[in-house]
C-alpha cells in the first residue's frame, strides 16, 4: 500500500509540508549557495534566487492543510511560471511543476519513480543547451531511485541526489577549477531531502549538509576577490501560451543569447536568457505581448586586475 494511508495524511499535504521544509533548508543554505555559484555566471545569486523561488511556490500553495493534489500541482505550476528567479530558479520551478503534475494520491513506489522522472524530464526539456554536472544531472540521478516502499524510494532518491551533487565538481570543468559543486544541484538535493524527511519523519544529516557548512575551496593561489563587473544582462518575462509555443520561444532566444530556459505550465510561458543586448530581444518578442518583464545586470565577482574578455 502507499504511504499516505499508512501515515494518515494525504499526499497533497505531504507535498505542501515538503515545500515549506524546502524553504527552511534553502534559507539556511542561501549564503553558501551564493558562494558556490560559478556556473553559468559567477554572479553569486543562486542561493537568493532559489530561496525566492521556493518561497513564492510555497506561499502559492499556502499553509491551510491541502487536500487536493491537483490543486496543489496547479498552484506550484502557476507560481513557478510567475515567480521563479534566475537560471536555477526557473529550472527548479520546472522540475517541481513536472514532478507535482505527475504525482498521484497515495503513490506506490513505481508512481514515485514516475513523478521523479517527470520532474527531471520537465527540467531538462526547458533548457536550450543542457550541460552535465548541473542540476539537470542531479535530477536524472534522482530519477533512478528504487525501493519497495515509499519511504525507501525517497530515502534512496535523497542519497542519490547527495552523491550526484558531489560528482558535479568533476563533471563540469568550471566547477573543478573553482573546487566547488554545482549550486543548483545542491538546491534540488535540498528539496528531495525535504520530501524524504517529511515522508520518513526522520530528518538526517547528509553529505549536502557538509557541503553547505564548509567554506568555499579554491584551488591554487587565487587572488583576493575585489570587485564586481557587469558581464551582461539577465532577462526574464512571461507570455500567454496561446500567443506562441514554448519550443519556438526557446529556439528564438537561443539565437540571441545564452543560458536560455523556457518553460510552461500549459497556460503561461516563462522565459529566461542572458545577453548583452536585452533591448533587441524585447523588441523581437514585443508582438507576443510579453509581461512581467524583469532585467537585471549580471555582476560577476573578479579578482584585481582581471577584466571580462
């Protein structure tokens, strides 16, 4: 039998509790995630973006005991579209949208597996140029979790997330050079850990706790970090799904910028891109009637004497 009947709590309420637990974990890890943020741009905001995204999603779901899983999934999808922040935040929001939409009441282990796979596929599908050694790799590893009971499969998922996070340092050269793991991957592992903690009701100290607690390790004799330089701009906006197709938007933005992430919940499209000429992009999509437009400078921390090429 599934775990909801055993624990006497519906799946919707467990997911709700996990989201708020995730907020608490993200808040505690915010500064450390900012320090770990070296990819795709070392602008030291992954922790802040993840926290803002998690808070917005949890607030949309609310604090009143949830009883309808479909409504919870819809709330997650809507908040992920409207309030996800930054590259990692939007990818994470897509993961949560895919995961929650595929989840069923009182899930058996194989149904948890289906939801974990749906989250990984939704996240990867939103990224125009998937890179390994990132949150996407961690999501794929989580999707391989197995178990004969719901607590067992989610415990395995959390362990796999932790192990995958550790490996990111050796999978992506920029992370290896900096001697850090992927910040987005850590963020996803915190959600999986929150979910497992809620289901098992046994919070555990994990590998990721040690990653979050330790100071950043830099290889070699790096010069002291001294200034923040504008290296480009980050643009995020929304579109009504009826005005265009998410795949078309993703393809278009990929010709005009980098680090493109475009997701949808079926009703709304959320788009993210890094570029030096944001004005041209806005002009290009203006006929699609974008709204909720946000532009932020990408401020990369650099040592004395080192300027952007």
